[in-house]
């Protein structure tokens, strides 16, 4: 990782969500082009962390820097893909409209999209396999297609940092495969990705580093360093079952996640 610049710095961050402190004293850094799996049970603070990084939640204390800028005070380009349940599917927009929203920072308010904006939107839709559905109302899409549309919106921002909150939750097999292929292409383009997931097998196989959360940072490092019984027990407590498969990969079974990919 020598020579990579620091894209994200989270330092002693405490943040509240819905009036409850959900994340305490989180500290870690991410380098350019890294793929980081953010792992923890429901309510561990994964969504709170992402919203704090984007600047959607005020910090109780600490600081966040994206390429040296403070997203709480400055306009910083961070691609954010929220959980699907956070999306209002009744709003009458097309898939193309949704993806074009990712260009607002480039277009400016009350201005028409340029040729360049339209080209970027078309490219983003192609990346997620939705180019043929560009004019389809968002509410007519399947759950997996909706997820891909919001990933395309994030891509249209052309941001150096992409946050994906449970992108595989409830998606069909075709959408899962499209997202996995996209993640490989993003790595080739040196896009930094933080991906919240319950899937430890994916975290072990896909990520450069794993961030274990349970209200605070329990461990942060390579999968081999972090996905060990002691650290996982601190995250999942008594709901933990650990075993090894033939490849020696640690697996987890509890009420929040499964041992294989969804």
C-alpha cells in the first residue's frame, strides 16, 4: 500500500442516531483504492458511521476528513448508497432521473444537464446493467434493480470514495452478480469502497481490511488479523458460532447473518 494517499480519516468520532448514541470514539484511516468491509450486528453503528462520514449526521465529538476536507462543513464528493428501506419508491421519477441526481453537484441548481452529464449517467447505468431501463419509472423496478439504480447514482458523482450500506440485502442473484462485478471494476479504477455487510465470508474474500463494529471499533485490520474468534466474540457475544471450512475461512452463524453469501 506504499504510495497510496489517505482518502478517509475518522478520528475519535461519537455520533447519535434517532437521539441515541450509536457510535463512540471511532478512529481509523482508509487509503486510496482500499476495499473495507464494515461488519457488525444490527444496531452496531454501521449506518450511523456512514451518515457521519457523508455529513448527514452531526457529530457529538471527533472529526471526519475526506481527502483533507471536513464533510460537516465543506462540500465533499462522497458516493453514498443507503439501505433500500431508506428509499421512497412512490416518488414519480425515472431511473435516469434518479441517476442524474448524482450530477447535481456538477450541474448546479436550476441548470440543465450538459452533454458530459448525460454521458456520465449513461456510463453509470451501463456499469450496473440498467441502461435499457433508463426511462422506466423507479417504482416499477425489482428490489435488486432499485439497489443498482442507487449505486449508479453514486457512481455518477464520480467520487473517489463510495459507501455502500448493505448493498446485497434482499437482492436477486442477477443483481448480486452485477454488484460484485462492479466492485471489481471499481478496484481497477482505484475507487475507495467501504461496504457494510453481515457476510463474513465475503468480508474475508473481498476486502483489503475489515472494520468490526459494535457501538465502537472492536478491531480494524486485514481479514486474517480481524476475523478471529476473540474479536468476533466481542462483536456478537453469546450469539456466536464459529467453525472453519476446508479453506480455513472463519464463518459465523447467528440471528443477524449467515455463513455464506446472500
